[in-house]
């Protein structure tokens, strides 16, 4: 049952007397488009800062990396199987939350993109859709555990892909896509763990690759905005929650060791810019941050590519801290001559 006394909730969150309650705690991990929560028997005041009580959406952290800026007219199909395991949670100061807490996420995301030959602002029109399938397992030190499986939220994007440009002897490829994550995933305000967000996410990005001989540098820069969840889990005892805005980026560099074989370094960084809000009140020190770093390899040729990339997270705030391994299988189906 939702609270009907918003003022009393605000007083509690701002420092009034808080009883010892068993209250669910949102925890987050990144993939494309899912969120979830777990149960945590802690005083409310202690739990607001360590992990925040707003669900943060799964977003692209490390799923795209080498030669990300390239694309040409035609269909582009990808599958992103990945695994994420976190054996600890970090608070707003980067300190480990006491106890044995574990989060395990196995997921695969299907990505379908189409680049048209029609041009606008000298770029090809692009459309894409991404649909994740998630297996989520949360185990907390207080003995509470929960597991969910299902489809996450659908991502749709429209944008422009520019043909590779010569800059002296170098090549620059770039793309801009306006992406929206829709609340289509499984969600119930009666369940403490959910695969779906139950709020709209706007996450536009700019991607580029700069290639010089056998070396390439790629990055994808996102700005993330979340709408409000007006039906949070009833166990929270709140009316709504609004996750903060953030900036996140994937970056990678690779070297062509042999024909169609690249070895390189990849990373991601997420920095939340505004605090989470509950019932319209900002929660101090609730901003999230994570940095993932690791090696990767790319194999491919004749329109198909295989990539394996790994990440160890560091400098984490208000999030689980763990290890991620991503696999990516890509297939291009061109529609004819793509020269600019």
C-alpha cells in the first residue's frame, strides 16, 4: 500500500525518528535496460546513503567497444551474451558494505539495426532496437535472496551514421543516435525484485572511431535521463522515486596484430550528476559511480565479428562492485556500394 502522507515521509528521510524496519533496498547493475531491487533489514537512514533507494536502469557499460563508430547501409545484427558477478557493495564513500552480499547477472541482448541509404545532414538514417533477456540473482548478508528471469525493457533508437572520412592518412567514422528505453519489461510493485524499470529512460549517444594504420581509438558518450517511477515496490512505503541523471562513456583502443585480429584495452565510466529523489526530495550522497577496465580481443572478417571483453570495476560509489565479461557476435548484411 502506498503512503498517503507525503510530508511525514519527507520528515523521516530528512532526519526524524526512524524505527527499525525491514525495507527493500534497490541495487543496480548495468547491461542494456533492466533494473532490480533486493531486501535489506537495516534502519532506513543507514540504507539511504549506502545504496540509494531509487532503481537505476541497466545501461550500456562496456557492451560496445572496438571500432564502434563504423557502420554502412544495410542490416546489422548482434547478440551480446554477458556475465556480471559482484561480491561486494560500496557506499557513497567507496567503503564496502558490511556482510556477505552477492549479485549475479547473466544476460543476452539482441540488437537489430538498419542503416538506410537515405541521407539527412550528410549522414545515413539509422534505426535500431535492443531487447535483453536477463537472469538475476541477489543474495544478501541478512539471508534474504531472490532470483528473477525474464525480458528487460526494450530500447529503440533513431539517428545518423556518417560515412568514414579521410583525415590525411587517417580515418574518422561517427554516429549519433537518440535512444529511448521503454518500460516494457516484467514489473510488479508487489515484488521486491524486478527485471523491468517501470519508467522511461532517455539515453542518447555519440560514437566515433579514429583509425590510424593498425591502431584505432573508439568511444561512445551517453547522457542519461530518467523519468519518475510512480509505482515503486509497496514495501518501500513511498509514493514515487526518481533516479538521477548521469553521464557514461565506453572507450577502447586496439591494435591489429594480424589480418582480422585485434587486441586491445577497453573501459567504461559512469558518473551520476544529480542525486536520486524520493517523494520529490533529493537523497544526499546518493550519486553512483563506477569505472570498469580490462583487455579485449576481436576476431572477424567477411562481414562477421567475434569479440570478448572483460572488465574489473574500481572507484565504485553506491553500487555493487564486481567483474564483467562480455561476448559480442556481429553480422553485417550490406545493401550495395557504401562508398561516400
